[in-house]
C-alpha cells in the first residue's frame, strides 16, 4: 500500500537533511500513518482505514459517518 492518508491525502514530501557542517543530502518526510479499524454502526460492519493522526482528529470532530460519506463521494472504495 502507498503511504497516503485516505482521508486527508497526505503523502511523503521531500527535503534536505542538513548536517552540522551544513552539508545537504536528500531525505523524505513521511506522514504519521496508522492503520485503524472503526465500527460503522449504520452499516453494521468494521472498516479499516489508513489514516494520519490528523485525520483521526477529524473523525473525532466530524463523526465517522460524515467522513465515510465524503470519501465515497470522492470515489474511494470503503
């Protein structure tokens, strides 16, 4: 699976690792992704999402059902 958050769309970004002597080498900044199972009461089933921790906060704020509806409207298969 790709390192992409299913809710926010966060992906790895590139940048430089800067040493003490100011030598720059390429590196990647990875999003903080977690696999999380949620129970969707309305459909009586478990769903597994690959989320950033920021997306978990979004689900806590807006509710799982509204986030799932939004994902399905975007064409995500859940």
